C-alpha cells in the first residue's frame, strides 16, 4: 500500500523525506509504499518516482493554525491492489479519525477539517487499511502512521514569575549579579527559531545590564550610592526568532532596591553647643539632648555617646536613646551655683556596627564640645544633717528640751530661717519647736512602756520666701526610768502532797518587770519579814531571777487544812529599787508514791468508805434512769383513750385512724363483728358503727329450727340495701364481709365470738398488775366490767 503525502515545505523537510524513503526501503520491504512528491493542480500530470520500487512512509506533516476555507490536504493512501475500478475501500482509524482527519474511501486522500494547535497536541497516531469493497476482507495488513503538527511561530515569550522585586547592596562592584530572569516560549524548540529567545534591557541603563542569552541582570556602574538614589525600575524584554525582525516578544519589570551599608560616618551639625541647667535640677533627671547625624539607616546608623573629657564628667552622664539615636544628658550630682557656675564637656558620637570594607571613608565617629551654664535659683533652707535622732526620759515634765535642729539658706543672700513641725500625724502633736532656734520640746508626759519611739517631721522655710520649704525626719527615743515594780511572771498553782518530806521543792517561781534590763534585770525574792516565821513553808532565792518554794515539815493533811497562803516579796535592781508583794496559794492534795497528784477535791474523802469515782457515777446514772421510768409510767396511766370517730362530720369524707391496740375477742366497741355470725344472731345485734354500742345482757339462745328457713342470699341483699341508704356507714371504699358459717352443732359452738352477748363471771382486774404493756387491755376490760355492774 502506498501512502502519498504533500510536498515538503522546506529543504530540510525534503532531506528528511529522502532519509525516511531510504530507511523504509531498507527495513520495511514487506509493505510497498509510494509517495507523490508534488500534487499538481487539475490538468497537470502527476510525476511518480520509481513506482515499481516502493518505500515506507509512516509520517505526515500538517501545518498548525491553518485558516483556509477548504480542508487542508494531508496525504494519500494507495494500495498496489487498487486498479482504479473502485473495488478497494480505504479505512482510517485512530486519534482524530472521522472528526479531525477524514479520508476518501475510494481515492485514499486524507484531509484535516480543523485548525490544529501544536502546543495542545504535537502529533496523532492513526491506522490505515485497504479492504475489498465487495467482500469486506482486508487486502493488506493494517498499517500505522503518524501525522505530526508542524509548528509555526504563534507564541510570544512569557515571564511567568514577573514582576520581580530584588535588592542589591549599595557600593557593589560593577558586574555584581542582581537577578536571573527566564522567559518561556511555547513553540517547538526543535524546529526553527520560533522558541529561541534573546534578552535585552529596555529601561534601566546605564545602571544595569542583562546577558542576552542567560537573562542575568548585573550592575553596570561602580559605587552606586543608596543615599543618592535608592530605587530603580528595570524593564527586560525577551524576543524569539533569535531577536530577528518579525519575532514575537514579551517584557517584565524588575524593581531593584539598593540596601544600606555603613559607608557614612556620624557628624555633629555643630562643633560647639551651650546648655543652661538650673541648680535646682534633681539628681538623675535629664537636663538636655544632643544628636549626631548619620546618613545611613538601620543598624548602620546606631551609635553610642560618651563623655571623653571635661571638668563636668563627674557631675553629668550621657546615655543613648536607641529609638531616636539621641544622646540624653543626665545629672549625677546636685548643682550649686554658689560653688561652680559652668562646666565643659567633650562628647563623642561613634557608630557601633562598622564595615571594614569602607574603613577608608572614616573615621566613623565625631566629637563636639558642650558648655553647661548653671543657673542661680532661690533654694530652700538646707539642714545640716539629713536626719536627726534625739532622746528624752519618760515621765519628763512638759516643756523639757529634747534637741535642736539647724538649717541655713544656701543662697548668697543667707536669709533668716523659720522652723515648724508638720502636724500630719498624731505623733507630731506630742512635741513643739521654737520657730527661731529650732529647739524641740515635749508637749506631753511619755511612758516608755506604752510607746518607746516617736517619728516627727521638721520643716524649715525662708522668712522672705515662705514658699521654699525643706523637710528633715527626726526620731525621738524615750529613755527608761525605773517606774514599774516587778511581779510574778504568771499565776502559779502550787500543790503540796500529803506525804511531802521536809526541804522538798514544790514550786519554782519567776518574775517579770515592764522596765528594760537596765532597771529590772536582777530580781530578789524573800518572805515578808514583818510576819512571824512560817512553820509550813520557806523560800529560797536561786539568784538567777528565780526562787524555789520548799516544805518545812513532814506530812500535810487535808482534813486538818486544805489551803495555805504564802506571801512573797519581790524587788528589782533599779535605781531607786522597787518591790511588790504577791501571795501564793498552796493546795494540799493526795498524791501517788511517785509524786503524781491523784486528787485535790472533796470526793476523795469517800474513798475511805470504799466507793470510787466510777461507782458514784454508776449510782447516779441508775437513779436518773429510775426517775425517768416512774415519770413515764405515771404519764401513761393518766392518758385517756381517744374516741374512735375524730369528727362528727360525714365519715365518708374523713379518713378514720386507729392508733390503739385491740382488746381481744371481747372488744366489740371498735368494730362490728356481728357480721361474722349467722344471720339470725346478726339481726338481733345490729348496731350503728359510728356510735358506741350499748352492751345488753341477754340470755344465750339455743339454736332453733327457724334458722333453716332463712335465705342467706336474701339476707345479703337486705344488708346491701341498708348500706346504700344508711348515711352513717363507713366510706365507700371500705369492705364489709357477710359470711354464713352454717348450722350450729348439737354440742354448741366453742368460739368466743358470742362472748359479747353472754355474761361472764371472770375477773380481769389482774390485768392491771401485768405492767404498762397490758395497760390498754386492762382499761378495756375494766370498762366492760363496770358497765356490767351498772
């Protein structure tokens, strides 16, 4: 089968066709293919090259972006079996067959019906086959071929990442690389120059240049200064067709910023400065500012200020404000116009971040001179001391001098000073001060034991200018005098055992004194010498501010004397010495052999009778329990039985509660039990249930033959009607049972249900002797017995 294509478009394609022709003849001899080099217009003959010897042609070309009115001719399929009689049918299958590519099934001509874009699809793979039109059988095996879309220059270069923003340090050397830009062209880079891009600079010269092949942008000048110009806008163009005329182009913008380097030293605008500072300026306060200019920015403009020399370096200090880059001048010591009226300072400002590449542009520091003029100010009086401490004895008379404060006017005028006390607290009112001399005196009598220290504030002002006031703190210590006698340190509970021996220490006592140690640290203990010799106890001074109480005899008896009193005299070592008398109370107690106190109370006397404390408590508890039982028994005896019906209202509207125990079989007052009997007995004893029944003594009847004639069903119906009509019956939800036990036996009933209607001679008085548990039963049977007797 022959596949005939259109003629080659250019010499390159002709060569390609020749190579492919030779390649096909060498490797694909099984399929005969012929190719038409030229398809002439109608009327011209068609020239064939070596029709007897075919070659393999498995690749067609079709131009992209074809805009003609007719379908574009691609090529021709032809089989050697085709005699031109129309018996051969050509079939085309594969990518785009029938939609993009169509074939004339008789002639084998292939046409493209649509405009193709190589950038979307570069080639199409199709299959061709020749079959017998009558039998539909293939005449040759199916052949595969490719239709390639031939590129044209229809895409301009594009910068996909633009616009660009880039920085480069200032003062960089010429040729320093800034940025590499890249443009892409969608055309076929293997065919012609459609995708061959060259770069050029449209804007940004003479500062920058671009490499036409690589797109690398470089600096084109030496020492580009940021302080002169900081921002540059460079326009780069990319053009295909190797930059030839007719090529397509695209452009992008590159914004280049020069970054700062430390290439500018700081400079003070002036070489001499003058500053006025009043002498009243506070120590530590800022008194002035100074600044050196630096054309750099950021850390390259950071600097540090120092005082390198001058007579004011010890009075003033300078620091750097990192935000404003100013030097802040502060006062280290107070100024005094009367002593020194001016100071001179040499101040240096230097960069802190140096770049040694630009050290030849230095030095990166500058020096200026600052003269400080001290201003005279009318100052308040100045005390000779920053604070005062004075002393005065307690109990001193009002008006006693405590001390004197002194203040002077530091100005040249040396004005007179007036003193006064700031009465801001209560303590300031306890003292007075002489306005002229500054002598402080007491205004009350002080007690050191109450308040040992006072703090007051003394103020001084000029008489000519009272508005200028200075203050000084004054502390007053109250000195102690011996005005408090000693006393026992606490209340002592002294105990002596009955079996004590002579000379035994029964207590050690101590004393205390409100005065300080100088007037009461040494105490002396003794017995009252004005009394006769105590035969029972004595006192021994231990000479360490303690004393011991000792016994003088053997054995003490509580039955004879239970408490002893011992007067003790205590004196201190102050000047003059003070003393006081205290009385110790000594109790006689029973003790164990090891000296532990067993008891000191009166119940101990019962021990001789053989009763211990536990036994007494048990006896008392039993008495209390017996009394409680007697009171409970009397209360239960006096309680009365509550009525069955708690209200006279309709019982159907109330809930009747029964909180008492039944009285047994003979209790017929709480419930009507006649319903349990036979109908004849119930008819005779029909009571109302809402009132207390009257007990009647009737003789006991014997069973008669009339009972056999009573209709139990009729009896129950009669009772049901009576219950419906009787307004005094129990509530509707109560249950009334009517039962019939049958005829009595000849021997009679042994049940006690008839006991309510029979007379009994039994005496129930013995129930009262059974105790509280049977009290209610005894009351019930006692009432029945009393009714019978009445």
